C-alpha cells in the first residue's frame, strides 16, 4: 500500500507491506538509521520518534497508521547543518552516553517530554496534579522512565536534560 509521510519536513511517499512498522519504514525504507531498534516490543524507548509533536515508540506502530502525519526523527532535531539542538549539545557536554545506542531515543523523548511539561501535563511524580509542572530531577526521571540505557548513563542523561529544562 502507498503511505505518505512528512519526515523531518520532507514529504515522503512509500510503497509498503501494510504490516511494516513505522520503525522499519524509517530504517529500512528511508534509510534513516538514527532511530534505533532495541527490543522491537515497546520496552526500551530506543525507537522513540515524534509524531505530530508527540513521542511514540515507532516499533509499536504501523507506518500505515501515519498516512499524512508529521514525523520527526533524530536526523531532524538539529537546528541547522552546523548547529546542534541545545539538548544534543548538552548530551555532548555532559558525556551523557557510552555506546550511544539509546541516545537518539533519549533526545527525541526529552524533546517531547519538555513540551509535555510546558503544556502542564502531570506525571506520576507530581505532588499536585493541578500545579504547573517543574522539571525537578524526580520529574525528569519519571518522565524519562520509558527510555532505558543499557550502559546506565542515567546520571549524565539526567544532568544534560536538567541543563536544558530543569529549574534554574
Ligand atoms: S525498539 Fe521500540 S521500544 Fe524498544
Ligand atoms: S549509552 Fe549505551 S545504551 Fe545508553
């Protein structure tokens, strides 16, 4: 079947087996291999991408469900050819990875997570569900808990996200 996506701002049209996941469409058909396949079953977050600004696990979603959707992957996160997104810069500055396999998913997830908090969406760590969220360390940990790091770089991942989004 034909599926049309807008990926990192570019319209893309694909002929796909209807069973193709969004993750496989990105990696295998569009050769955007920055998005990683860790578990392929929704447990690790390595495949996190943004769909219309919302983070999802691309391994759990069929590409055909996203006809017409706006998809942002790690390849579309930088602000320009020579300008990293502040989160990317913070991950480098804080040495927030070891093997780097989880990093694209961590950064895409953090991008959306910061927007969720700005929009006032509460997390399980919120003491007051009605209050505007502050991205304390506990909030960041909770909101990023769907992204697993096998190298256990969590302290530096937390520090990088806190640099960009935490209380000043
Ligand atoms: S590869 Fe999708 S959650 Fe692990
Ligand atoms: S840096 Fe290796 S899995 Fe996170």
